């Protein structure tokens, strides 16, 4: 996006030679010059910054700590964070509260990450937030407020917190980007801290064992918080219980003890759940999301909403909030006849959930052709080995739009190693077109392996007429 004709950029205070962003396109270009894991993956930054909260603390402090202006539900975990965050946001909004939601990553547009009552931040508002932070960064750097500039994710997180304060949300449900302790979102003191589960992921950053990863995630538990603990493994759960005790948490709610999904059945377009929380039991609740694992996410979200409200949620509010929940890119139907399913599974737990959902929720199609792309550090052989079965008729390999992408040829080799025929495509768009050309109307095209692949495929499915805008 270029600035409109005739529109000139505004100069920065104290630096007339360097303009502020004049359009959202300029603001995004400024943002993409900052270092961050996601920026690295998208090829717009060099190396990761050191884990610390000092930079983001300086940012939010300079604008009056907007994250303290509303109550926060803080959500971490290896899988299920996004679904839990969205369900919890809908539940709180259903009670009449104005609710901000912060999620990551986005699939197509940065705006997706920041929403109020389910509506993403508009382009003009996003540009305004980023422009303000551009000026603030220049001001702080000039005064040596930090040794290095803030990261991409720190700036986006600050923009979200600032916007939530500007539009006067009464609560915010905030998804951790990576880990917990040093994640930029951890400048907020969550009144409720939610842990969905702990598995191996991002081991090069968070640690090589589940115990090390749990220790990082436990850093979001703050004094006075209610911990909603979804992890079932008693050895891993103990790490969070110790953290809650050390931090001075006010209460701990444990899955299977204080809250649970007691019945979880496949239904047309989603699941029908029976749920219980410390405050109530909710039977026959319809959730339009696929995969039995969504029952666990829904139970954690409901327990978190109750903890935030300090009271049970009315049954009609639960029914309406669940029915309105969508989670793009997670077992999302992007087309019918043939069925096109997008799922960003990229670690072992996600792959297992995807396989189970294919067996239960998508059992009807006789043939599946998979479009698969992965980042380096992932094992495409593990992914394809887990998905391999009589219905998987072939693989179209592609590379995600990232400098960290595995070559499509490596994915094709992994497919061959588990006995699957594979074709190499130049782009994700080409891969989707090839896959669509190889299936009948009653078959299924699965796009998986990375959310970067899913995001591109989502836009491609819309262009190809599979998916409504």
C-alpha cells in the first residue's frame, strides 16, 4: 500500500529528516524493520532479540501503562491458546462487557490480532496506533531509554494494549505469543492466568523438555491471580502449582478436579459438549468447531470466564457465545465439493489432534490429498507418518513464504519415506490448485504443516472461489 497522492509524511519531533508513517502501508513497513521471531520467519529481520521485558516495560510505562486500565485474562499453553482465547472473549462479551481480544499469529492481515467484541481493529485505528509508537520509539531511543529498539511483537502488543485503553474495554483476553515469562504480553498482570497444556514446541527457545517449557509458561501467574490449569500430567501440573504458591495466586482451578468437559460428541458442523465448572453444569452446548480437543479448550475458557466474573455464566449466554465462536486456520472449512480443510498443525500434539479430527469429524470423504509445507525445525516425516492411512491418496509439497521454510523437495522426500506419492509445487497457490485438480467433489483437500501455508492457502481459496469473502 502506498500513501495517497498528494499526502506527505509528518516529521518526527526533534528529527525533521525522518518522517512518521503517513499510511498504514508505511506504518507496517516501519514495523517490519524491527526484530522478532515472526519478522525473522517472514524474512524482514535479521536475528532474534534477547529475552527480556525491559523494552516493552519502557514502552508501556511511557504511555501510562494502558494494560492496567482493564482486567486481563492471560492465556498460555502449547496448543489451544487461540481457541480458548476466542471462546473466553465471547463469553465475557456475552455478559455485556466491552472485551478486547489479542491473538497471534495472524493469517492474512495484522488487524486480525487485535479486536474488540469480535471486530478487528480498523486500518485507520491501527495506523494511528503504530504511528504513535513510531514517534514514541524515536523519543525513547534518543534518550537512551533502552540499549536496543523494541521488537516487532513488543510494538504490536503495546499497540493492542494502548488501543484497548483508548476504546475503554472493560476486560481483555490476551494470548501469549511464545512461552510466558519473557513474552511481551507478560507486562500485563492477569487477574486470571490460563494454561491449556504443555508439550514440546519451540524447543530451541523455551527448552528441550516439557518441564523447562512449563517453567517458562508458569511465569504468567501473578500475585492474586486465579490459575486455570488445563494440564493433566501431575508432574507438569506440579510446576504450575508451585509457581502459583510462590507468586501468591488467590486460587487454582484444575482440569478434572474443578472443571471439565464430561461429554464430547461430534455433531453437524462441530461438537456438542457437557461442561462443568466450579459454579455450574452446562449440558448439550453446541460449539461450531471441529476436533474433540476443542471440548478441553471450551471447558478451560468457561472456567476462566467464571473466574473473571466471579460468578457462573448464564446458560443462554454460554449457548450464544459458543455458537458465535470461529477460529480461522484451525480445522477451518475453506471450501465444499470438494471439501477444503485448513489446519495449522505443526507440532506433535497438533498433528495428533488433526489426525483424530479427520477420523471422527471428517470421516465421510474416501480420499484425501494433502497440501503440506513446513518450517525448518519441524519433522515432515512425523507429520505425514501420523496422517498416513488408507484415505491419504497423495501429497502436494510446497514451501511456506518464509526464509525458514523447508524446501518443498524435503517434504516430498519425507512423503516418499512413508510410502506416499508426492508432487512438488512452486508456490502454495500452485499446490492448492494442483490438489483441487486431483480430487473428486466428494473428496477432501487438507492444507497443513504451518500457519504460514494456511494463511496463503486461505486467501488462495477465496480467489479460486472455494471460500466466500
